[in-house]
């Protein structure tokens, strides 16, 4: 083989083939789609939990108004009245659909006085369960890590 032919062959062997480049691009695309789906799922979870926290805080305010007006807080589902007092026109809120399909039952105990606790009885939003007192709302025992 002449020196010219060897030089041409050496030049042709350098670089990547089109198939190799397409394969690398496909792998990068697959990895990017996996990462994006994980990030999107995490953002949806956080949005659902934040919506749940906002809703449960509105229940805390309604129960506080009810007991402050010498009313009796009632257990109930979303849409049910929070208080038996006609002067308190508050209902339990609809919780975000992203929390799950089940309908929560809000429970208040004791129903009167200042030392009440309100919670969603046996129901959680994507692993987060909150409870509220007159002092504020916090994650229920055992759910602290899931509610952050």
C-alpha cells in the first residue's frame, strides 16, 4: 500500500460513525426523560401536600371561630358544616384531587372548649397527615418527614 493510501485509511478511521452518534443521542434522551419524570412527580406531590395544608388550616380557623362563638364543632366530609351555630357559615373544604380519590372524614375532639384537635380520620395526602389545634397545624405523629 502506498503512503497516500495508508494516510487516507487512517483519516477514515478517526471519529464516530453516524450510528454511534445516534445511539449516544438516544441514550441521553432516555436518561433525560427519566430525570424529568422524576422531577415532575416530586413537584406534583409537593403541590398536592401544600394544597392539603392550606385546606386543613382553613378547617382550623373555622373550628376556632365555632368554639369561640360557643358553638359545637361537628365531624364531617367535604361540604358538610363545621359548626352547629348558624352564625358560623363554614364547611369542610374539598381537598386537592391530587391527594387521592378517597373522601376524608374530618374529626374534631372534643367538640367544644379550647383544647380541641381536628384531623382527617385515617386519611392522608400522599403520605402526609396533618392535625390542628387552637395553637396551629402540624404533621400528625409518624408523618413528620412526609409533610415537609
